[in-house]
């Protein structure tokens, strides 16, 4: 796997995301409650602190939990909640070791269709339905992983020409558009909530 992405908006971090399936999965896992670029820079930061040029699922799975949490907590921290996210990254790697011999790409390499791929992503620790759909859309739109029916399985995130998630970010301009979409969605959700409370 080797592709050019602009998810972290930082050359070294993006280069790693473009060639490392595990880095891409880990970035997606970290992508919550912090800015997207921070999340997707995380895998590169972790690799650097491990003294490696890529993430190794076997090594992370076997790491001492306290030491690994300390690694993610070093300033600048990899996440706003480095301790709990360190635990999640380890759980993800342990699952990959147990089910895919530590090979992250095996999750999608032979997926016969979008539905099956979504199911596999959904089974990963830390991946709910929405995260699985966004990552499926990212694989299809930017990594050339396009099993039959992937757009349908990814739901709205699979739509062509949309700007609703990380799957649609190809540079600074699209990042601005996705941010705007998310803000509008938040506003709409808040308005709906207020209307509901007013009725209640």
C-alpha cells in the first residue's frame, strides 16, 4: 500500500499514513475529541517515540501498558486523553495480532464486498458504525480499496463529491470545507435538541 494523503497536513506524518495500513487505522482510532490533523499525526509521533519508521502491531500489543501510556503522554501528548487512547491503541493491536497475525492490511485486502468490509471494520476495538463507515469511505476514496458496494456500505460518507469527513480531505481547501460541514451539522443538531426541549 502506498498512496499520497494529506490527513495530518504534515509531510512526514502523511508519508507514514500513505504507506502504513496500521498507521492509517490508528489515526482513525485517535480521531475523536481532538482536531483531525492532531489525531492523524499521532501514528507518526508514536513511531518516532518507539524509535521506528512504522508501527508494529506485535510490538505495541506486547508493550507494557503503563510504559506505552507514558509514551503517548509525553509532551506534546498524542491525544487529549493519552492514557485511555494508549489503552485503545493497544487493544486494537492485540485484536489485529489475534485475528490477522498483526497485519492491518489483511482487514481489507481480500474483502469480497463493501458490506463484509464494513463488518470487519465494525468488529475492530474502538470502531463503532460511524467510524467504520468513515474509514471505509477513506479506503475507497483515497487508498484505492474499492470492493463491490463500498459506497453503499459507507453510507453518506461514500458519496462522491461530498465534504463530510476525513475521507474527503485531500488538502487545506477540502479541510476547510469539511470543518464547515461539521460545524453546520453540529448547529443543526443543537437546534433540533433545543426544539425538542421546547416541545417537552
